[in-house]
């Protein structure tokens, strides 16, 4: 993400992002990419948060970092890397490439 930004690439695509690890409220085990998402001015497209992580706390942490989380398509269901529904929803949803580009 940092290298893409420095090279002038405005959109970065990855499989899944890291997140708050389970029991992270006690261990404070939070993936560094969450903080970076809040400070690097680049759009990141991913398949969601890795499903082994605490997705709800990850979404809360991203909100505290000022990261806009949006889902693409007809559903506001937030994906969990290899499944389209994690049980959480996103606050923002875009339905087509034009809306996604406008959001970015």
C-alpha cells in the first residue's frame, strides 16, 4: 500500500486485510495495516477482513482511524475474505463501477 502510494498508484488491491485479533481487546493484537489504512491516501479493494479475526472490532477500529468502509454490489453485507457475508454490514455501499469511482 505504501509503495503503491509512493509510485502514484491510487488504487491498491489485496486478497484480505488484517484486523483486530480475537481477544484483541485484552492482547491489543491489532494488525499494523489497519493504522496504515487510516493514514495512507489510497483506495484499497479487498475481499474483506480475514475470517479468523474479530471482524466487528476490526470495523470499529477502522472507523476510529477515519477509514471509509464500503461494500460493492447489491448487498451491504461485509465479506469475510472467502465468504460474502461475515454477519456484519458496512455503513457505505456502492452498486456499480461509476459509484465506486465517485466514492474514491
